[in-house]
C-alpha cells in the first residue's frame, strides 16, 4: 500500500511516461507506477548503496527487473543516456531538491515534467523553477501521519504564469495552495505564524544590530503576509 503522499505524486504522472525517481530508496514509487501500467518504464536512482540494495530487492520481489532499472548515482546523473520524460524527487528538503536540479540541469533537456515533493522549504524549489523556465502547473498539500506535505508539478514553459504581483509571497506559500486555502494549508501556516511571533519577540528583546534589524523586518513582513492570508 503506497502512502497517501506518494499516491498524490503518482497521480501527476502521465500515462505511458518514462520516469526517473531520484532518491528512490525503497523504490515504492517506481514499482507502483510500473506495476499499475501508469509508467512504461522507470529508473530508481540512489546515491547511497544501502537504499539502492533495498530498491533492487523491491524491484525483484515484484518481477519488474525488465522495466525498472535501479542505478547508483548522484542526483540526475542516473538519467544520462536514458530516455526519460518525467522526473520525480520526493521526501527531501527543498534546498537539496533544488541543488539536485541545479547541478543536473544539463540532463533535463528531454524531460517535460517534474514532480517534486519537498519536506521543507518548498520556496527553494519554486525559485529554481522560476529561474529555469519551468512553469509551475499545479500544487497539492496533504496531511499524513501528523506531517503536512506539499507536492509541486511543473512543465517546461512560461515560468511566471502561475504568479501574480505578489511574487515573493507566492514563492513562499505557493500560488495554487494560496488560492485554495485548504484546511492543511491553514494548519501549516497558522503554526508557522505562531513560530514567527515567538522569533519576533526574541528579536525585539535583543540589542538592535543592523543584522538583527534586517532579520526583524523580514520576519515582520512574513507575519503580515500570514495574518492577511489566515484571516
Ligand atoms: N523518495 C522516497 C520517498 O519519498 O519516500 C525516499 C525519500 S528518502 C527520505 C531520501 C533518499 O534520497 C535517501 O534514500 C537518500 O539516499 C537519497 N538521496 C539523497 N541525496 C541524493 C542525491 N543527491 N542523489 C540521489 N539520491 C539521493
């Protein structure tokens, strides 16, 4: 049984795709996609040998060796010379996902869809997309086992389409998620506002160096955004 989180990721994969799942670990996602006939074939990429071994076992257990290729390699280097149209990167922090994309940009020329699930700091991923001609097409947010997850889907195209003039705010909160304001979204950002209020109090108590003043300004701006959004 696939997690609700990976199930949502799978829902963004087009029928007949050739998928590379980067940081695949147990290869649950590629096994699901290929065994259900959603993906034609898949690569399970892993930088660490332990998880790669787990992936290989899982692929064998499902008799999918002919269609899923487990490969050891850093980030997108596993798609070099392969025919891949969709890349999934899930269960890592936003900074690591955007670093993997940045370092492997050259491998993305035949890729037409990215499905990305940052555990934290999705703004880093949105910023990468914006700066690299990837159009954010949809976003989802869901809660599973007490965690709230965001999933971003992008295609090659016009990077600014999803955003309004409030670019910084929307890069942080997600333009689609912000429009929808689902209960999960409201829960996530209410908690964030509480945290920011505590930080702001502490910054006000400290001696006002220039650096602290800048930090305070930035925290205040975010608090104002959230108060407006959560109204
Ligand atoms: N994608 C799966 C999921 O969402 O359930 C597994 C997520 S697991 C927390 C992260 C995996 O990414 C680990 O198995 C780790 O070895 C792998 N990883 C981290 N950095 C990587 C990189 N640069 N290239 C490939 N895999 C990486």
